[in-house]
């Protein structure tokens, strides 16, 4: 896989992709408990990391910080995110507008409407998504129409947004996109994940399973992500099998998704990884996955590793650690 989408998870910014929303499992998470004192003590530092990320000169860091703010519902950062809707970089504008929608920012309506006229089509559909999420459903049609765009990045981002909108009646349009004869992997991979989000009954065997048995480990990681989005009992069992994969990053991806699905079978693998004392100053795929997994497991036995990650030289690892803290506060 290549770095090709504006709209995929922070986890893949430096690894296999480049952009915005992480998978949401349909498996019921256990009831949340009050955050331990150790987590509460790291909250101010984590919020400062997000603030600094939003102001970072690197556009990928800004986009990643927007994602963290949205995923952890830090509405205090909405004024800055609204400013970033005018960022010179398309990736940042896209992330900002999607975040406004995900945080259901009704006061962002004017900003969102303005960006419907943005010169970039990716930004325009992100604005349409944001407006649809705050109740202006008439703008959904613009996203659906963008599925037919000949530009593969636009079509793939439209597929992403269709999945995030959560309307199962849109599944036939995604299947139409999937079977249109395009060989562009950015479109095909994002369409599979969105079909998984929309709980398509055929996608498990026909589309995701082949990714899990691919000879390419990037494909297997994406397949695990799609299984997490599907979130069914069969999907959970499939991800559990990936804990035995030969590639460390694939095993950690499986552990991270299992944590998000409320399953603890990958916790010891994450613990073992940190016990090897990896250099958390490096923006490796393994470091990103392991630090992210801490937030999904919400387990005190892992939280101690976050203090070092919060001081990483890598802004991406710091943001991932901040996310893992803020998800537990």
C-alpha cells in the first residue's frame, strides 16, 4: 500500500497511509471506570501536546492533531480547528472539516458552508460531510455523487465519508464503486473498509478475508482494520488469529484492534513489546500501534508506558500517547 488518502487514521500517517478517522467497533465496550490518578496526572501534558500539534509547521502533524482532538472530543480546540479550515494544505483543511462534523459543531455551520466553495473537491466533500453531521442532510448527495469522480483520491475520500455517515442504504453505491472495474487500490481498499463499517454481510468473506491472507503485511494490517470496523463475532475471531502472524507489526495491529473491540487477548503482546524497551523517539509502525493499543485496552498495567511516549522526540508518538491518555480521562 502507499500513502494515498487524506482521510485515514493517524496510525498510518508515517506507515501505510496519510490522514484522518480510525475504525469504530460495533462490539460493546465494557462500562468505563473512573480514570486512575496516574492517567489524570498526564492529562494537562496531553492537552498541551494536542495544542502544539495543531500549531506544528508540519502539515501531517497538524492533521494528526486535529484527528486526536476529534477522537477524544476536546471541544476546547474547536476555535483553532475552525481556523485550520483555511490552512494552505488540503490534508489539513479536509481533516478540520471532518472533525467539525464528527464533533457535531453546530456553531461551525458558517465555516462549513464557506468551504463548500473551496477550490479542492476533497475539501468540498469534507464540508458537505460536516454539514450533514450537524443536520443539513441535503448535502449528503454531494458526497454520494463524488463516488463517481474520476480522480481516485476524491472517490476514495467520498467512500470514506459514506462509511462514516453510517447509512446502510448507501451500500449499493459502494458495491457499484467496487465493481466498476477500477484497479486503483486507494479506491478499493477504502471502499472495503466503508462496507465493513456499514455491516455488509458479504464483505467479511468476499473482501476482507483475502486481505488477511495476503502475502503483503500492509494488506494484512488493513484487513485487520477492516475487521475491527466490521466488529462482528466472526471478525473478532479472525483478528484473534492474527496474533500468531509472523510479522510483529501485524501482531500489534491485531492487538490494538482487539482492545478496541473489548477483547483482552492481545494485551500481553503489547506489554511484551514495551518490556523490550523500544526507542519511542522513533516514528515506527510498531511504536505507533503499541502506544495506540494502550488507549484501547485502558488497562493500568499498560498506562505506565505512556509517560515516556509523551516525551518522545516524534510528534506523532506524542500525539498517539496523548490520545491514549485522553481516551481514558
